C-alpha cells in the first residue's frame, strides 16, 4: 500500500509517462514490484503512477477533489483512486484525511453524479464488539453515535448552516442511508457509493458480506487504521482487510481496485504524539 520508489538512471521514461499519460508496465524490469502506486524518480524529476491492468497511469500532481486539495503525495494518490477505481482501500493514521477526503468525494457523487450514499461502520466500541444493543432507540438511533467521524467530515464539506436539514432532505430523497454491518445481510445496493470506516474491526466473513452487497454502478470505499483494532480477540492477520490484501485475489494489476496508505497526521500535535507513542509501544 506504500508508494514504491524506483530511481532511474535517465528521465526518458518519466517524460514518456507525462507525454502519454501512462506507460506499459512491460517496459519496467520484471523484478520491479509496481504494487498499487509507483514513483519513478531521476534527479529532480519524478512521476507517480497508478496500477491499472497492463498499464501504469500517471497520477496528476495537482489533482483536486471539490474544494479539497491534497496535502501530500499519499493524499494525491488517494484522490486519484477515488476518481478512477470501483474498490478503494485506504488505511492510515487518525487525522491523515481518510474520512474528510472520502466525504468530499461522496458529496460530489451525490449532488453531481446522482449516486446514493451508504454509510456503514462495524458497531464496535473500544474493547467491546457487536455493541449495537448497548445504545438506545431504533436501528438508526443505535448506529448514529458510531458515525460521528462521517458527520464531522460531512459538516465540514456541506457547511454547518442547516446541516441537519440537509441530511434529512437527502434521506427523504433516498440518497443517504445508514447501515450497521451486523444487519446488512440480504441488502443489495445499486448506483451507490458505499463507505465503510473502521474496516480493521471487520472479520473475513463480515467483509465478504459487505462486498457482496454491492451491485451494478457501485463504488466501495474501505477506510481504516490497522493500528486500532478494538476487538481484543482479533489479531491483525485475522482481520478481513488483511486477508484480502494478502490474498491471491487481490489485484496489483487490476483496473478495478487499488489500495493506498496515508502516513501523515494533520489533526494536531497531540494526535501526532499519540501516533508516535503507539508506534513506540509497538516496538516500531
């Protein structure tokens, strides 16, 4: 999921990529791991390429997403992925921009693309899983407390004025819905942008259930932080997302899906300190 960096002796291939918008991956040495994203570098020149079947497509350096502008090369790759792939996996630290950029994309697809927006998240509290029964109310009342990250990002994108009215209008038009993973079996989504946060808390079967709900015209975004697994009984290698990324089914050379890891934190110095402290405790 990291951006692989290859240093070249000449810049001819970089110029070719910018000229054509892509290169054929066969021009690279067979031993080079292109992964999902690849940076070719020669002196002061560089180009980032995204895996897409037999081709590696240029990622435009000044790409935008609505009013959002990428703050680093990883966010640039994420925005490119949102614009070009049906299945996008984005993992990263808290405050790295996963949810904010996703909601920018979502608002654009709903208002300009006519897509429905489906928001979901495993109902896992810290150190406690399958916690839907611990919150009061009906299904919507139960899931909304878990969707605070979505609501905060949506409010930033849509504006705080009459925010609740905007959400209610989208819901009444059938353009916005909230689903708990635990109750998703049997659903089928079409022409929808399905966004799932905290995917590191999904086991293999739950992830398969989510993916198999996506029908014609769907885009699926899987967001998470692999360092924040809230179920103490689940190990990293047991998560659905880890199994998918490490499987033979995953598509380094596919034109359908791609994965990127965001590494920076733009929330605050305290949040950055927490990430560094967590890394230290993990022995990294």
